[in-house]
C-alpha cells in the first residue's frame, strides 16, 4: 500500500512537472519522501516511526486461575477479540474491544500447570480421575476452594503436585499457544509473540494458598520459542529465570521479561537486595537490565507509577492505587513497590556504586483473564471471570434488591468487591514507536524502551531529549525527523556535554476519548523528585509553581457527560529543566493527563440508577507515561 | 418349566446367551490366533523421535529397550482388556474411538473438485467476504488547534497556486504520518476520529487541495489522491480465495454428511425425549 502511495506521489510530481500545476514544481518531492522504506518493508512503514498499540498480558482457559472461574476462551478467541471480533464473557455477555482492533496482542498464560485444569475437568483425560480433580470440579465450595488453594500454594512454593504435573501435556499446551501466536501474526497488520507468565509470589507465613507479594513477570520471545517454559515449578527465583533466558539467548532464542503489579509486590519487586537477600552488584544490574528492559506500570490491578506516601507533592499521585497482596487483605509494603521510587533508587546505586539495576522503560496491559481486555471506563468487565463479571460483584452497584449503600450486606461477595474488585481499573495499553507493525520492529522498540503506557485510551506521546532543540525545531514540519537526528527518544540515555539539555514533549489525544488537559515532565534524581507542567491546554502557560491554570473542563456525575473546556487535541512543548544541576544525574519522563471523565464504577452506577459507591472516586483522569530519558552528565 | 420354555422372552434370552457365548468364544479364538505382537521398525523410529523431542537427546540402547518393553506391555494388556470387554462402557475409550473415527471420516471424505460455475455461485452468495472496505489515499497539511480560519484560507490558496511550494514544508508538524495509502475507513476513525473520517470520505478525489477538515486533533488541508468506495472485488482477482473458501466449506459439509450417514445406520432412542 505504501508503495502505491509513493508511486501516486511520483506520478503527481510528474504530472506537475508536465505543466498541470507548475513548470517549477519541486522536483525533490519524490526524491525526498517522508520515509524511505527499505526493501521488504510492510505497508505503512515510516522511518520516523508509527505509534502502535497493544496488550501484552492476556490469559485464557489454559491459565489455572482463569479456568477455575469458568473461563473457556482459547488463545484463538483472544487473538480474534484483539482483531475486533466479539467473544463471550463467562458470565454470558458479549465482549467487543473498545476503540477498534489492536496492533499487537499477546497471550501470556501462567506457565505453571499450563492447560492442566482443563484436562482435570475433561473425562477424556486420566487427570480427571484424580481426587483433587473431583474436588476441584465438585459442587462443594469448600472442596473447590481447598483443591484450588492447593494449586496456588504449589505455584507459590514451587513444590510440584506430582500427580498434577503432567509435563508432556504442559509442553503440548505451550506448543498450542505458540501455534496460535504464529497463526495470527500477520506482518504489517497484526503482531503476536510467543509468551507466558512466570508466576513467582513471595511467601507470607500467615497466608495460605496463593497469597503473597507479586513477583510475576511475562516472558516474550522475539521469534522462535523453546519447547518448554521455565516456571516457578523449576524455580521461584526470578534470577534463575534470567539465567534460563540468558541460556536461551545463547542458543539464539531472544526474549525479554516484563514484571507487573509491583504495587502488590510487598516491596519485593524493586527491593534493594537480591531474591535471597544478598547485596546487589553490577553483575545483577547487567543481568536484570538485559532481561527486563521494561516494566508494566498500569493494568487492571492498579497503577504502580507512584504512591501518595512516596510523592506527597504530586497532586496526581493518588491514582487507581491498589495495594492488597494477591488473594489477601494484607496491605503491600509501599517502599520497593513503585516505579518512580525505583528510578530514584537506581540513581542512588549508580552514584554510590556505579550501577543502576532499575533502568527500565514503561508498558501497560490489561492482565485480562477472560481473553479480552476491558480498556474503556464505559464498557468494563473487570478481569477474572464469573466472580467479578457483573457490576454488583465488583461493588459499583449495591447487591441486587438493594438501592441504598447503607443497606449493603456484609458477605463474601461484598468483601471481595470492597477489598479487591471495586478498586481495579479499566487499564491499560502499551504504545510503541516502531517503523512498522512487525515482530522485529516492535521487539526492537521494546529493547530501545521506546514505549509508553496508557491507562486505556490511545493517546500518543513522543518525548525527545537533546542539547540543540529550538522553538524552530518545535514548529518544523519534519519535527520528528529533526528530533531523532538531534537527540534521543524516550528510553534513551542522553549523555551530557555540560550544558543544560532541552526536551520535546508532544502528545495528541485519542480521537475517541477525552481531550488532553496537560503534559507534564516528571524529574527524578537521587535526592528527590519534581513534577512540572510543560504544556497546558488552551494555549496557556504554567505559572511560577509550574502548574497550568484550570482549563474549565467538567464532568456531570449524574450523566457522565463532559464539557471540554479548552481541552486540547494536541499539546507540544519545548521544555528546559528550570532546576537543572550540571553534573547531577536525572531521570525524566512525561506524563500526559486527559480531562476528567467518569470512572467505570460511576458509569455502572448510572446505568443501574443507584448512587455511585461512596467509597470510590467518581471520576478519573486517564493518562499516559513515557519511558524515561536518563540524563548522564559528562564524566 | 415347559411353560416357561414357551415364553418368547425366554427364547430371546436363550438366543442372546448363545450369541454372546459364541461371540466370546470367537473373540478369544481370534485373540489366540492373532497372538503375535509385532514392534515394527517404524514403531521404533517413532518412539525414538518422540523421546528425542521430549528430552533433546537420542535414546540410548537401554532407553530403547525400555520403550520397546513398555510398548509390548501396553499392547498385551490392552488386547487382554479388549478380550475381556473392558473397553465397553468406558467414557474415555469411547470418546477416543469416536475422535479417531471422526478423523478417519475426514480423511476419507472426498476432496471435491469445483468447476467455474460452482465457484461463481459461491462468490455471488458471499459477496460480503470479497468486498474491500472503503479506503482513502491522501496527504494532509496539519494545523494545530490554535490556528484561525484566515490561516487556512491563505494556506489553501498557496497549496493550490500554480507554483506551490513543497506541501511537506507547510503547516504544523504532525505527530503521526502526513501521507496515508489505502487507509480503511475504520482505521481513519481510529486515528483521526469519526467526524474527520466521515468528512474525508465525503470528499471527491481531486488534484486540488481541499478543506480544512476538522479532526479531534486540529485542522487538516487534504489532498485526496484516491478514494475507493469499497467495491466488491472482481471474481478473477479473488478466485483463489473463493476456491479455498469453497473447499473448506465443501469438506466440512462432506464430513458432516459422512458422520450423519454413519449415525443413520443406528436407531436412536433418547429416553425421556419426545
């Protein structure tokens, strides 16, 4: 298709040359196209890179904790959903992706006991004869719970349940997931990866089953995938996973791992020690950065950018905070659980010991366990299946038959909603800047960390750092080209010359979501953090305290209709750090804020004709986070 | 007793017992006659390949011997189990057999050969599948939200002047691409929003620059190079896809027919059903 356009353009230039429009038509139109696509490039190739959106974290029936909640959708169903087809939720309603098909999508079933629960529930399989199978698929809730908790405990401890651990079957299901990814991967149109989730959980002495701190990460293969997946049943230590990935890499099977839900890791995800409690060193940092260049910062189980306790001066820090450990009511430790603090600790390590174990970029995903992600506030179905599929189960509306929140009964459903589901989010998506929609181009973008995370909408944001950007650069029609040529993009290291760097922060709204309110730069140093508004909607500029004026946007809670105020389609700024200290390392990333809109729980309350749950925020400011640019002063 | 022997039911039972005894004798006779268990070279190669794919190494002599001995044990035990009738009434075995039979049926079902007329009939009956979505090929000069109408008029005149400057040097930078080829309607909505897509697809292709067209992002002067209304693609162009689709369907139908024919050989009785 791109070639067609180039030909058309060339033809037009020729027509123009032949005198239709002008005798002096610029002869260099065809000679200097915006992008020079190499041979074999797919349609839409752009040397200045396109924004592609995807969800890299999807579970299907083959995940033990999806099947138990009646999820029966397959990897095929998941990919069909991402391409715009409608599939069924286990609670019986239809799910169609909000905002149109995605560009990339990845099924990441839990590797532990992959595909085993479906076999345990199938009369075709000898596994169905196990007493545990009979309990798990009985009608007795106590037996079901005990059988399932046993599986969770095994995943957590790494101690295999021998009779359930049918390795040939697990490997064969892994092969099916690989085959599904291959089947739906279509260069130029839709990208998939072979991937799985490594499900490590820290142990809490007083918690049973699956409860504990989340050290989960998803493993993605660039191309060929191995015929078995390294799981917690091999080792619960993520550093052993990295060893395995290194070994696979040496055999030509390149991969990355993306950790998620650091917010409920109990301070373990960005802990300042190794898994076994040893001090970190340069070799650890190298191995971690090599294998984990990205972190998933927002998803259905909350946002892990920062916490109000860590960022008391950030007015937007209290956003979709979710902090109870997996399958537990224990509150996760804050320190060691959030991305911004990890960036700061990384700089401390760098300055004190010469290495930074936390130099990662940002992504987002849904972590849907029903094969399809719910990204829109006004069309939400949560995550798990039959336990959170309906509004009353997730606490957005009172128990059926009740209209006043004061009369809400205290039972298992309302407790689950209160502690977990009501605080979950319609989030998120990963944006990447890549030349084309192919596995190689997108995986390269992951490696470059040229990624951004959104809480659901598809706003697009670019971020560049350099030393010579000017107001002219900002208005040049080939801005992206000049910006790449004159500096580094998000995810890059900006090595200093001694002078102050400047940055270009540039965002456009999702045409099908709300307008933009502001673009901010978040600065992190070893000694602190600061949030600067860089671009304000309505053509206004930030005041002396680096804040935009109110743009007049509003939400009517009763109807969820919004007024745009001066909300912007596009925001763009040339930004210079007003507090720049030459010689000091600094990590900069961009946060883009939409105008406020109704939170999913408010939409559902309005549809139900009941008041919004008084314990929940009624509105939300959807946002995007870019991967940082790391400023490194001259030696 | 004599009276009893006259009862038809008793006759039936006796005959049935005789038949059963005969069948059992025959089965055991066959089992005895067919008392050889052969492990072929192909069997062993298959075992070795399976071993290698699971363990990543070729089997040693000892591994091979163990696998052959397992195979013999399984074969002998399963023949004995069948001889004793243990396969009847076992859900797992029944489903496996049905599955195997249905694979066999799909192998046996004739691969049909379509003629031209058949394919054209199929094509005409499934035009939706062969209709390309509407799409546009266009270039655009973007103007950020702050620009006034005066700017766009001047700019439009400049672009349509007899000696226009390179359009790529005009307007504001655009964060995405400034030229799109064959962009489908749905994709246009996704990138620029519904209003822009509707307005753009309402324009006619022209050498002249048109607009401004408003999007959620700002204003766009557009050079609509080509517009494809999303017509049905000619039969000749999609012939191979039509044939593949027809074949898939024909094979599926043939399989279903074959299975239905097998079912027809049985009288079906569902208790409790009308």
